C-alpha cells in the first residue's frame, strides 16, 4: 500500500479561472484527505506576461497554447511543485517526457456560450456584426454558418472579454460555459450553443491534474476526487486531435459523450475561412483508457484521410 504524502504543492496560473479550478482541487483534497497539507503555488506563465502581443490571437504567439503550461511544467519537472492544475483544452497532445495527466475532475459543461449586447442568439446578429474571439475554431465554425459576420481578434481573461464586449468593442463574443459557471458568471450568457451548432474544443470543460510519472502511486489520493468517465472521454478527444496533428492553429472540434460503456464521438475540421467542413461521428463500446485512445485515434485517422492537404497545416 502506498504511503500518502504529508504535503502536496499544487501549481496553477494566477488568472481568476485558473485559481478557481486549483482551489476546487485543494478543497476536494481537503475533503477526502484532511490529514494532507496542501499549498497553492501561483506560477506566472508566458501566456500571462506578454502584453506586447496586444490583441494578437493567442495562437499567433510563439508557442500557442503551450504558453499557458510551459513554466508550470518546468516547475513540476524541477520538483518545485508536486501537481499542476490545467484546463485540458489548453494542453498540447504531447506532454514533456516524465509528465502525465492521470487525473481529471468531473467535467463541467463542455459547450460554448454566446454573449451579446445585440442579440439573444447568433442568428439574430445583423450582417457585418463584429464577433470577438481568440479561437480559430470558434471563428472558422462561425464563418461556416454565418459568413456575413466579421471576426475580430479578442484577448484577455474571462471578465476582461465580457467587459470589452459590454463596452461595445464588439457586438458579441464566445466563452466556454464551464469557465463562466466556475466563476459565477453564468448570468452573462445570452444563449448556449449545442454541439450540433458548434463542437467544442478537445478537453473543453475538463480540469486535469498533471504529475511526474514516477509520483503517480504516491499521489494516488488525487484519484479519489477524479472522474473516470471524464478521463476516458477527454483522452479520446485528445487522441483524435493527435491523429489530426491538430493544435491551436487548427479549427478542430471534438466531443465525446459516454453512457455506461457506450461512447458517442463527434469530430469536425473546418477550413480557416469557413468554406470547407469535414465531419465524422462514431459509436463505440469502451471499457478502458487504451481502448478509448485507440478509438479516438482511429476516428481521427479516418477524418484526416478525407481532408485535403493544406487545411491541417
């Protein structure tokens, strides 16, 4: 039987949403293992301290989404923290050697939320309306159905983007339902997009806990606050993304839902201009992690074979 650690140092970004997620992990660990001391260690990441990028899209900065994880992972590898809390949609599909994400909290709402001063739903926006987003996925998926709208690069944390939109810098924006729920801002939502309208990013709504591979057994107590179904679904989604060689530069939506052992997987790739769209769905019986990842990889490879060269580059 593994010995529980006396203390777990939990690394996190300092944004309000990242802190809310890390505090949830800390509170849940306190509930199941009150004898273990926990400490939050706030680490400033490249994604947080590059104001010179202005309104440039996140994925246009060197490193893309990895900007939010790099320094935290370095602290983990150096032993300055024992575990790192991440939004799974921000994580690259290939992790640094020696690190793994074996733990995920129960998933929040994975859908995208539409926020607007001008309309209750996307279809109500007048032609030429400015929609602010830092996501190539959201921009491409929106253009595929509403080519008359204008996409505007839009950065900042959740509250900053809401404030900018309310101040009239754009007519509408999109945010993840999960983040709004975790920050107590669900009242800001004009409407929620169902997966049929816009497939979410791989891992959206899920919080992962990254650890050193050698410490998985020692930190097995973290598994008591985690969700196996979330792990299976998100691992499947990330396997699709990996098979597509997808990154934050690629407009990919992928969403897995599971009931008992039946997994329903949907994946879609849209060209940046929204003109071309490729979709695949599958139903599969999944009982374990390797099986789930293999299912995701197979669906990703089937989809990739149908996509012309250049769209995924």
